[in-house]
């Protein structure tokens, strides 16, 4: 039985980990060998590199007794029995999968594999997902703060289950090809609309329309809600009005308003004529409300503090600092004339060290709104980044107001 401290982890986190045979260090993990016998590929062997010209080791998975955050331990008596390279037919996760392009069934590029998620189940280790998120890319190159930003402030669902990955060639050799998906026909209806939307956005216009036309109305409607506005416009313009109206009818009024607001007004009006009049009136009312200027819903009662303050002092006096403020979950770090330098989540304050200032822990890449933007713009931004409040900045980066998601949600249930 193998002991693993984490049931799920990433390939990039384990490659390079020290390998021991009981108590003697013998090398570092260089790669993992997989076999594709079921829905998910199973790890069969570990490839261990050794220094000073010693041959590499090929350790079977069933001889591994421990994988911790710092080391891998194998239960092996005679090291010479395992001194051999992986066979030419072996599929290696790092060599053959990592940093390869992901292609769809028709060879359209989707993304690049930045990492592979591994999962332990019933004492067996599987490759469960290919990950092409920016979070994993930045982690691999050592930019952990940037990676944390993507993890905290984006939906970042850029993964595909290995069940959608085509089998790799049997005679793989030094595989120089690309990872291919098996989803555009056979398995497309099993994919979550968010994942499908990500793939559609990367295809060219004709291929995107061909895939979209294969979807049943319910999945097509859900996917249409998830794709970006540019793609919404292209798809609705390319399909018959009757079909577009059918998809709009599948949505709730707020969802339909989001989609129609992305269209030219003439096209939106034509589609509204083709759906139920009561629903059309509700949708139009929501569109009109969404077009209101965001400053109508913003507040001046938020926390502004200079960058030199110690985080511990802010925490100790937070009750007084936050008194009478409407937005208290963020501290906005400002220079003279209210120039915004960064923002600190209260969770970061709590976790900070005594010697750290606000400048040390603030996020300086701040997502913001402009004074001319609308309620719709703010809602789109909240849904995209999942913030609890967003600052409004002028052209000089001066913070004017802050809009809270709580206040927008409270306007009317139709805006949820």
C-alpha cells in the first residue's frame, strides 16, 4: 500500500522530487509512465534519473511505499534489477504530454498542456485531467503571486478530463505530435457548457458554427450563455432567426437579456418579436436597467489607506477604520490625490506577517471600472472575476467610487 499525503496533485509538483530506496537516496523523479487500459490512464512506472553516469531506474508503481511533499520512497531490495530506461513504446507524461498543443478532432488548436492533474484512487494513481490554465503556467515558472491572482480572481476552469483525450499512438517513440481531443462528435454532449464554450471560442468561424449546430437546443442555449459577447454575436447572426429565438426562449429573462444586449439593437428587436410577448417585455426592461450608469450604484464610503502602514496595525484598529464604511472587505491602497496603487483583501491582512506593510501584500494589478460604464458592464465583470467589490477609476487612475456586488444583487431578483 502506498502512502500519499495528498490525494490529488499536479505532475509539475512531483517531477524532480528526491527518490529513496528505503533510506538511501538514489536520484530524482524524471517522468511517469502511463498505460491506457481504462477511462483514465494509470501510472505504471516511475522513471528515476541518477547522477554520475549511473543508468536510470524504472520503478513499478506497486513498489512505491511513500510520496510526500519532499520525497518518494520505493521498497526495493536490489537496485540493479531496475536499472533500465523505459521501453520505446512507453507513454511518458512529461516527455509526451506536457507542453504539447491540444487539438480538437479536426486539428484546430485549442490550447497548450501546462500541467497534468494526478489523482489517487484505490491505491492506484491516475492521470485525471490535462490543465491548460494560466494558473498552472505561472506556477511552473515560479510566478506564484501571479498564479494566485488567476486562481483567486478568475473562474479558471481551463481543464479537460482525460476521458476526452484520444488514445496516444501505440508506437509512440519520441512523440513529437500534439494531444488530441475526442469531443467534437462522440462526446460533445457530455461536456459542461462552460468547457464547451472555452473550446468554441478558440475555433474558427465555420468550425465553430458546425459544432454549435450539432448541439441539442438545451445545451446550445446553455453554451450560448457562456461564450464571450463576440462569439454570441457571430453565432446568432449565422443561424436562422427562428432557431435563435428558440434558444433565447430556453433562457431565463436575465440570461436572455445578457445575450441580446450583446447584439446590434436591430437584431435584438427582431428576436424579441419572435418570442413570448410577456417574456420580451421583461427582457427589454432588464436591458434598459442594465444600461444605467454604474455611478448610480456606487459608494464613496470605502477604506483608503497609505501603502506604508503596517498590516498588523490595520488589523488591530480595523473596527475603527471600517466604522461607517459600506465596503469593508477590501482596503484600497492609495497615494496622494487618491491615486490607486493596489488593493488588499481582508483575508490577506489576517494572514500577513507583523513586519509587512500594505505595499508588501497588496495586489497591484487591479481590475476596475470606468466612470462611463454601465450596470451591465459591472455585472459582467463580477460574474467573470467573482469579486465582492470593484473600484471605479478615472483616466488618471484616481479612485472615485466603489461598487459592491451586494448592492447590485439587491436591486431586483431579475438582475441575479
